[in-house]
């Protein structure tokens, strides 16, 4: 049984990693062939960094992701406080709406927002670009913030807030002193989730980006539809290495934290 | 689910980005511009224009020693260029019509230009701002799609033919005509146009119909022929053709002569033939869409594209034929007489047809037929799938109901 | 009372950018460009029923394959030594963090006639096999891209199963296999259910995978919608009605799944 499970795990890992490995290996190939390795080169990396289109779209991606996830976090956190004071009926209704962007297929979200923006564009001089992209991203980000903060907020002891007020805190101060620290982990994980979804989104951006603000996934899509250059492999390799490093770091930090906690106890 | 990778990606990029300044950007390629003062008007105005062009349709500096024309334009004029690409005329139309994006420069083909003129989607050009228009050869001015030449400036032209793998097909033995794209022998090795107008044109050429037919019967017949072709077609593609033909994935593909030239330069195993029975002749022209925000800067861009040196760089890199006399004169004699890029006038007038804009109804019909063709079954999915699937759903629902019923009974006891 | 107001911006936002757009989709589906009510577009969707069937079929196959592959994997992961479990889960999930366009593109280079698999097979005298541009390739792409969404929820649920429950089952005379079927399987069903929806919904509505791996001749609903809005046959009204039908299909399937969910809560009790 043990052996079997190891074999199975190995096979699955092969399946999951084979394509990525292939991309990485061929990013060092000195010819454009995608099946025969002819020699080693760094040429494609050099080209990648000189590719202005990729660099601008990377910058665009980061701008959109940061702005959208920050606004979504504020919006979502405030919403949680308000929603939890609602009566059961309206609350359920609001939560249903919150779920829509999560459940709906991405393409429908993208198309529906495009229709809305076109409607506005015709009447209000709205231009497709950063504004539409950020609005669209906030819209699919915000439910994740709400869903992350909600459980943390529920766990708060209502008496604490009242106690703070009894001790002379105004409602705003009580919020920052008592509530905010309690729900912070939820806010952070909500923000990170929103941020990463924004970074990676293709479908919704595809329908809502205009002529000026191309994000990295859109550029990658355009690259796959043209003469393909091994630059794309180089790009994949860099992204993969970054993901790997971030995750390993995260793991190490968590381990350390765990150990420390262990020592304190 | 934290995907924070891109942050690090940025850091890596920035670090290498700093080192990059010492690397020479492009090998020295010089452009001679006739009247430099003309281009200085917007030097410090901080203007940017949005250019929407075909993929692989301008020298973009991606290959070594090739000029990046957009960067050169920015350097010359101080106008920033936001450059994005489309793959088909229809995509361009959809994006303009319903996409809400705003562009200053677009490069549609003949029939799409007349459609856009007809639908009022193009801005009239001010030719005072485009002095280099004089370089355009007379025969490319005042064409049928823009009779008074008010909306468009020719960029490139060319014909459609068949790219083939000369190690697999010997044109001496096999007659190279449009029929070959239906040949069972090359099953799964044939690529086909992924846009309705070009695909229908090939079916119409095979059937001997006019490329501009408005007859619903003929169009339906053409659609049927395209459906018949599906089993032998490997994939419906546009610029993916570069990759697939280059790598030897496929051996036959109808495509534009210019791209064929680019491919043949790079790969010895590829050849190109313009079928003798006739083909499509196309003109791609630069236009400014209605509502462009930077019309004057856009006209400056058009003028820049008409500079003989620039037009030469374009035709030299993308392989399409140039309508620019200045650029044409710069070509070596071999290219000037190249039957692929510059077929003789007799063939052009006798055997080629330019697409015309079709009536609204015909456009609608073609779109519907195209979607039907694309959605037609190739790999026959079992006809029983629907009934079986529905039956499964019903059984599942019944199972749920029964299970619940039993459980409720149990609860009572 | 005041605190309720804090959610006002959110409510307005969701109303304007979630509800209104969906209403607009419905409007486009039922009204032509002159603003007249028509059922024509919705009726036209019937023409493409074969695409719907194909999409549901391929997405269903992909979901089943995902389930079959992911369930044992999640089980083995949850059984692992807790020390290495976290690292192993990370390794398994890692590919998901790559951009899915790049991952799909990787399969293009693997499956082609001149691709790596066929080249390798060629060395031992086999092939070439036609793999790219087939429905099989599309299903493979779906499985590869979405399998993490199946592994994660199942693993999460399994990791939460109380060890003492398993021990109790053992004590009561269940062997390993019996425990698996009688205890682990029912307890992990909620994870399976959410895994199924998390795979099925993106799989049925994708347009990238079918375009890149299906060669443009195996259209799915997503392709059809994209074609009507930004592709080769511009017809937003038709596109809107197809979107509407797609939403209805997904809603139906979700309801069906929820039925199960409720049912299984009862099992747990």
C-alpha cells in the first residue's frame, strides 16, 4: 500500500510538472525548435527583458492588481461590518449577491461588464482602459475579501466592543482599537487572495481592457497567437522560479513561526 | 491560495532592467526622414496614440538587427505609441463596434474599409498632414473601396496562395490548386483560415463562384463544402501558421503571400504557390476610426509610415508588397520581379478578385454560416449522448428523492 | 443603525457592477438593437445545441477524470506524515500558481505532431500520433488546468477528519478498505461536491483551452460567446442569450449538487 501510494504520487507529480519542465528546458534552447534541444543559450532571457511590451504590461498588471485589491479590501471590510448588523432576510440576500461573481463563469462576468461599460462609454465619455479594468477587478475581488473577513468578524466577542465604549472610546476609536486587530488576519488573507486573482486574471480583463492598458496575461495570450518565440518559455521559467521562491519562503517563515510558538509554550 | 509570485517577478525584472542599459538596444539601422521639422509639432506635448494593427505587421525590433518602428516614431516625434494587435478584419470590426476601446490608427483590408465607410466608422483624413501620400503609386489611389480616397492610405497589398511543405509535396506531380486543401491524402496536415471571408473565398474559388457572391444558395453551398473539409483540416488558425508550418506540424496552408515570403526566408522546406485558377487580391490601408482622440498625431503616424525608408523597412521585414513608389525603388531587382510579391499585371487583372463589401443581409448570413461551420461536428460524438445524459440526470434526481423519502421514514421511527 | 450604513458603498457597488450588468445581458438577449422585444435570439441558441452538448460532455468527462485522479492523491496526502504533509501539498499545488495560458501552451508544445512526445516516440519507432487539435487534447487541458481545484477541497476535508473516528472504525472491526468506503468517503463528500463545481464551471465555459488545444474545430460554449462579442461573427444579442442559457445550465447543475450536499449533511448527523 505504501509503495503503491508513493508510485501514484510520483506519477501525478510527473503529470503536473512535465509541461513546466519542458518549458523551462526549452527556454535555454539556442534554436527556435520546440522538440529538439540544439544548444544552450541565455538569448531568450536577454530578449525578454528588452521586450518593452512585456515590461509595460507587467507594470500595468501590478498597478491594476494593487489598486483593485486595496479598494476591494476597504470596500469589503466595511461591508462585513454593515452586513453583520442586518436582519436575517436582507443578510441572506446580500450574501447571495456576493456569491454571484464567484459562481458565475468568468466569461459571463467579463461579457456582462463589457456590455455595461460600452453602455457608459457611449453616454458618459468613459474610455476603456485602466478605469474599466480596475472596476472589473474590484468587482470580482471584493467577494473574496468579504468571505475572508466575515468569519473573523463573527468570532469577535460583542462585549469587547461595548466594553471599549464603556471605557470611553468613541465608536471609531473602538473600531480601530478593538475590532480591527481582531479581523486583521482575515483582511490580510482576503487582500492577498484578491491581489493574486487580479494578477492572474485573463478572461475578465480580456473583455474589459481597452487599447491602452494591456495586462500581462493579455500580452501572453497575444504572444501565443503569433509567431511564437522562446521568449515565452523564458517568461514561464521566471514566473515559475518566482512562485517557487515565494512559496518556499512562506513555508520557511511559517515553520519558524511555528517553532517559536512551540518554544514559548 | 496566495499567488504572490509576480511581486518577485518584478524585482527580478527590475534588477536585470538596470543592467540592461549597457546592452546596445538595436543594431545600428538608420532611417532617413525627409522633413524632420514636420515631426516636431508634438515633441513635448506628452501625447500618445493607440495603434491597432495586424499581428506580425510591423518591424517591432523582436528580431536581431531589426528596427523597432514604433520606438523610432516615438523618438522622432515624442508621441508615445500604444501598439496592440488583432488577427482578423472581423475581430477588428467587433472590437470597434462593441468593444468600447478607442483607437487612433487601424489597418483594415479593402472590403472592411468600405463596410466601415458605409457604416460611418471612419474619420476623413486631412491629406495636408500627410505630404508623403505622394509616394503612393497612382494605381493604388482611388480604389473601389475608397473611391475618392478620403479615408485610407494604402499600407501593403498582396495575394492569397498556398504554403506547402516541399519535402512532402512535389508541385511537378501534384497540381497545386485549391482542391488540394480538400485532399484526403493530407488529412490532418492542412491548416485553414480562421476568418469567414477568407475561408469562404477559398470554397468559392474551388466551386468557381464569385468571391463577392451574394447568392444565399451559393454561400450555403460554400459553407457545406467547408463543412466537408473539416475532417481533413488539422486546425483553423491565423498567425499561428508561422509556428505550425515552420515546425513542420502541417504541410498545407492557405495564407497571405507576404507571410509566405517571411516563412520561406526562414525555412527551406516551405514553398508558396499562387493557384493559376485565380485568387484574392487584397489591399490593407491605414485609417483613422471615428472618434479618434489624436487625429493629427495619427496623421503624423500615417505620414511616417509613408516615408520611403519606413515603408521599405516594413516591406523588407513583413514581406508584404508595398504600394509606396519610394520604397519599391529601393528593393533589389530580384524582389521587384518576384512573382510571389509582385505578380505580373496580366495575372493580377485577369485572375484575381478584390473582396467587395457585401450587403448587410449577406454579411449576416455569412456570419451565421461561419458559426455553423465552426460548430459542426468533426469527431462524431455519439448521438446517444444527449438521451443518456438526460436519463442520468433524471435517475439521479429520482435517487435523491427516494433516498430522502427513506430517510424521512427512518426519522419518524 | 449607523454601522449598517458602512455596507452602503458595497451594496451600491454590487448593484451597479454585478446586478445591472446581468440585467443588461438579459436585456440584450431579449431586445434587438432597436429596443423591440424579441425571442428570436433565444430561439437561435437552439441551433448551437450541439455545442452545448459537446461542452457539457467534455466538461463532465474532465470533471470525472479530475475526481478519479485527485481523490486518491488527496487521500494519500492526508495520510502522510504531518511533518512533510504541508510541503507535499505545496509541491502538488505549485503548478496552479503558474499562469494558466502558459500551462496550456506547454501542452501545445508537448502534443504536436512534431512535439516532444511524438519525437520521443519516434526514437523507439512509434507514431507519430495525432494528439493536438483533438477533443482528447481539450479534455487533457481541462484536467491539467483545473485538477488543483479538485485536489484542494477534497484534501482539506480529509485532513479535517478526526483520526479517532478512523480508529473507532478500526476498533469496531472495519479493515482499511471498509473504513475508506464507510467512513472516509461519506465524510469527504462535501469536499468532492465543491471540487466538482469548481472544476465543472470553468471547464464548461473555457475558450482558451479549446482554441489552443482543440484547433478551432472543437468549439465550446465559451468560444461561441467570445466569437459573438470580440471574434469573427459579431452579434452581441446572440452572445448575450448564449450567456444567459449557460448561466441557467450552471444554475441547474448547482442546484442538483446542493441537493446532494443537504442530503449528506444528514448522513453526517
